[in-house]
C-alpha cells in the first residue's frame, strides 16, 4: 500500500477550436498493490473526485468546472536491484466526469477509457517501509457537444509525478 502526493500536469489537447484546458494541481493518491510473485504485481490507483476549472483561450478564460474520478489498474514488473526496487507498469484507466458545470447547450461525455503507463522506484527505509517516486502517463479524453452535436474531443492526457511512502504487509 502506498500514499502519495501527485502533481497532475495536463496535456490539454483540444480539437473543438476553443482552446480548452483544465488547471494543473497536486492531488492525494492511494495505491494498493498485490504481488503475484517477487517481480509481478497488480496496482489499483485511487483518489477522490478532483474538481477542475475548464478554461477556453478563445473565449477568454474560465467557462466552467467539472469533477473527475480516475481510478487506474496497472500490471507492474519490479526489477531486482541492490538497495532499491525500480518498476514499470501498464494498464487501463477509467475516468468518470461528474458535477459538470458548463455554459448552456454545452456538454461532455461522462465516461472515458484509456491506457496508463508508469515507471517508478521503491527505496527501502526500513524492513516494510519504502520511499516511493513514480511518473505516470494517463490517457483521458472526452467528446464535447454543443447544441447536441459533437464539436470535437478534449484530451486531458496528464503526466502525474508522485512522491510518497509505501508499506509492505
């Protein structure tokens, strides 16, 4: 189990022509890993719903807000190294958008499925306590609708850089 502080840095790719973006922020994260053997583990990455402001460079600033809940499940390979445990992971992310507050007639798809990639390292501090650093790339996108018609796709696609502590039971 790990607890981390993670900085979310969004890619903000937008095909609507509105220059959409969400704010970057630091968020809490809890991860639960199950080791199948000494090298292979599955990790479930959890957080609480995160509120973001949605801005448009074309419309001159903040146009609304939304919350997203982005749990991810990754399969990891942990390498044997003296004094530390580097690992890589790949898996799937599901994001649920909620509390969407946008201008009248504008909406987004509430569900997003995408890939997730990870690289990290656990550094032993004591027998069952680890200092953890990791970097994840998560693919999150949603279709944007105006007047009921699809206006384009907004890709958040954040890079998440985290630091935390891990406990092995």
